[in-house]
């Protein structure tokens, strides 16, 4: 017997859009639950809304953590939302490459290909 759409929608909200958790709560496998949700406009909307709400909550928690001084959260936010990138600049002066070992030459070649 299929799980009623109303019950699926309740579980979607309860489990914040995690279909695997919804399936476990229904004692069903993931695939039939996902198919049933996809075929129902109401359940599809509930899934979208639950995932958006969860994403918003996580983003707000990240921002709060960053504002409280969490350096990792600050860097993550800048990289993801502000397109911030770290740059590594290598400055080499007066190097006689003929005196470098094979390992040093490979390291130098690798550094040049990155920059």
C-alpha cells in the first residue's frame, strides 16, 4: 500500500528534505519514495521548500559563526559567496637552474604550472 501524499509531505518537512530519512520513516526503500514524491506536485513542492529552508538555516548558522570570529567559516563564506581565492606568489631571483637537483627542478616546474 503506497504512503499517502499527506504523510509524505509531513515526513519531508520533519526530515528537512532528506528522502532517505523519509523512506526509513515509511519503512520503504529510497527509490519508490523518490518516484512517488517526483510524481506528486504537492510533495515535490514540499521537498523543494524543505531543502530551501534547510539551506537557509545552514547559511544563517554559517554567517553567525563567521561573525562570531570562526576563521574557517569566514574563509568558507568568502570563497563560496564572494568568489574569493587565495593566491600563492613565488618569486625566484638569481637561480642557476643547472645547479638544481632533479627533485628541485620538478618542484619548480610544478610550482610554475600552478601559478
